[in-house]
């Protein structure tokens, strides 16, 4: 039975094509795998994964021991990611950011000592307004789910209007929000850095960030076990802080920080994981 690397994606966009091409240049069997190919049981086995892959790709002679999560719908991605991990598949993804929510990412970052803005979690309209007032303005309100964008709160009036609209009129999940001191508006210096294999390899825009910003992004990615992620970093009170995690970011127009492309860095990280998995399989076969 051949091993392979799968790319979990409902639609093969430019980024997915670039990753697949990078893997193929490295000589590894690669296949796009749509997450809706067939149902999976709550506790799937590798045999279930093989059937899932066969239905998705038509290849019944490969078990992708390593998969790269490129699922745009994060509600689907979070669940199928966890199911495949239960079956023993290694997933290259945004780590905690791909499998959980912003509050859990912030909790892990705080525990690891990643530099962060002052942050408060709120569970109602009144506590969200109290949190924003305590942090001061400008502040930023983050929904807990990564697929929803943060909102800058320039002043108390803006906070009242935004919080009422999002918390009171939103879904149950949107009632829980995170408030952070500061905002990426005005003259605030911030960058979106693409980190693959725990190394920052590209940045959105044309400005090249300082080494301190790269170090924070890499530390933030490693602390949540993110093999492929974008990390927003911002300069706050003279210190670079991890501002937000973006589990699935477009990188086609990003500016390279060196000679390695984002897709090549993702492919190299996936290959290292595949070699480790194949070694595990051989050791098990010998015992």
C-alpha cells in the first residue's frame, strides 16, 4: 500500500495548486481530497480513511498518512481535522487556530509566554462594553470564530453600536467575544506574516518587517503547533505582539522574505512529517 500526501480542499484554488505542484516537484504522490467525499464515523480508523480517500480521489491504493488542511469552510475543517487525527493521520494546519477558536488560541499563547495585547473575554453585551471601557480606546473586538473578522472600536460610541449589533443580534456563538487593547488602524505598524514549518517565509504587502516581528510570529506559530498559518503581529508600546492567527490565508501575492516560497515551505514541512510517519510504520511492521 503506497503512502501519499493529501490536500484537504473543497475547491482547488491558486494556493492549493501551488502546494500540489510543490509536492509533485519533490516527487511525492499527492492528491486533492474534498472533505464531502463520503461520511466518516465518529471514531474513524485508517481503513475508514482509505475508503474516504478512494471515494474522493478514485485512488484505492494509497493511504495519505499526512494531509494538508486547506478547507475554506472552517466549520467543516475543524471537525474533519479532528476526525482524521483520531484515525492517526498527521495534519499540517494552523494548529489550535485550525481546530479550536480565538479564545483557546489566546489562552495557549498566554500560557506559552507569547507577547500579547491586554485581552478580556466577554459573554454578554454589558460585559463586552465594560471590557472595552477597561481596555481603553482604540480597542478591537474579535469574534471567537476565526472565519469572522475583527472590528476596530475607535471610541465608546462606536463600541456601543458595534457590540449591540454583533452580540445582541448575532448568533449564540457570536455572543462570546474577545476584546483586545489597541487596533490595527491609523499609524499602527503591523504585518501579516505567512509561517510554514515554524519559519516566517513571506509577508503581505511590500514592507519587510524587522527581525523582532518575525521572531514573535514564529514563536506564536510554534506554540500552537501550526505547521502552516498566517500570524498578524503589531507594534504596541514599543513591543511586537501576536495580534491574531489566520488559520487559512491566501499567499499568492505575498512578498517573500528569502528565496523559499510559501508553497515550498509547506511542502518541505509536509515531507518531513511524511518521512517520520513512514519510519513509524516500518518500525511497527518490524516488531
